[in-house]
């Protein structure tokens, strides 16, 4: 055996020994039974129907659970954008955290919830639920809606999912009405 062959065999043996897995260390990793099945960071999910993007969810962290209570938890900042039928971004909802319940087809968002519609009207609250089945958003918590010259406060709100139409419950605040405006009775959101 030449010195080069001996050096090659020695190098190969060192390489094989260096690549050895420590199965005891791998087995020592303990994954909690109630932990998430998947964690995604800096995530963006697009939802489409009939080939058109309907909404987009972005979150700093998304944790998906499939155990006894399947759910998706969003944290570190959440953004939900609704798209118009022409494919343009319309209304935009932001919050600090959220939770999607697949069994009820609902998404709830909490903490610093801000929802701005295509007309620039802004809803602020601390808790809001989006029901995908009925295409509406609602809350029983205090709300603040800012429009062109109005700031309206209330206790609870029902709205279309894109916040284009809404009904505020238990209203307080100041409304400025132009003499050319006509008031019509409120239509409930279904």
C-alpha cells in the first residue's frame, strides 16, 4: 500500500466517523403533544375562488394545529386584504393577532384592530370576527369609525366582509350632515 492510498483510507475513515448521527441526541428532542404541527414565519396565504384571488392573509408567524381543536393561530401582526372582482386590492384589515377556526369558518382578530374600506373609512376596535359563510364581520366590543368629517363611536358593529356597508350599534359621536345629503333608513347587513 502506497502512502497516498493509506492517507486516502485514513481520510475516508475520519469522514465516516465525523458524519455519524448521534441518535441519543435526536431522540432527546421532546415535541409537546399540544404543540403546533407546522410553524411558518413571514407567511402569505392567497385564497381564490373561480380562478380569482378573493383575499390574502399575511402574518409574521402562523401556527397550524390539527389536534383535538384544529385551528390556525396568527401572531406578530396580521393583515387581511379583500380583493375587488376586478382583482384590485380593496379593503384592508390589520391586527396584532388572529385565530382561524376551520370548523366554524370564522377568523377572529384581536388587539389594535384597524379595518379600512375602499372609500377610506376606518374602523378601530379590539376584537372583530369575520364569518366566511355569511360574508360579514361583526363585534360586540366598543368601536370607532372615522369617515370624512365624522367620528362615530358605538358598542358593536355588523358589516359586509369588505366593510363597504355597516351598521353601528349604540351610536355616540358627532355627525356632520351636508344640506344636500339625504338620510335613508339603515339597511341591515345580512
